[in-house]
């Protein structure tokens, strides 16, 4: 988890080898012990309350690597879930992440003059 917090704080993304290392070790993350570790919760809260212009980017990176679904199984259950109606163009997981990105844009004032 701290790798995503560090990436967010420094405005960088994971390298290919770091991404692969995370993917290779997902079984270590997807455990009750890891999910219940207070340090994991604190790090997630750091990501969510840290650099507010990069929260969505951090969550998307965590989602792509499978970490978000491993830490929050309820979110993992949304992976590629489709709602069949005229209003939903994204899968449920993508829709949730896009909503976070739009909230960041709103907070940044991007919609002031519209």
C-alpha cells in the first residue's frame, strides 16, 4: 500500500517492474490479516486524504494492479460488472473511479465557467 502512497506524494507512477511485483504478490494482500492491519487502513486514508488532485489516479492504479479489490473485497466484486440500461456507459468499477475523478475536477474549479 505504501508504494501507492509514495507514488501519489511524489507525482509518479509505478514502474513496470514494480507493477509486476505487486501483481505477483497479490495473494499476500488478499487476506483478512492484511485487510485488518491498522497500517493498511491508515495508508489507504493517507491516499484518500493526501494530494487531492491525484486521488483518482492513485485509486485507478491500485485497481489496475488488483490491490484495490484485494484490500476492499466489495470493490473487487464490482470488477467489470455491467449495468444494462441506456444511462451507464461504464462498468460499475470504472463508473465509481470516474466519479472520483469528476469530484476532483469539481473541487479544482474546472466547472466554474460552464
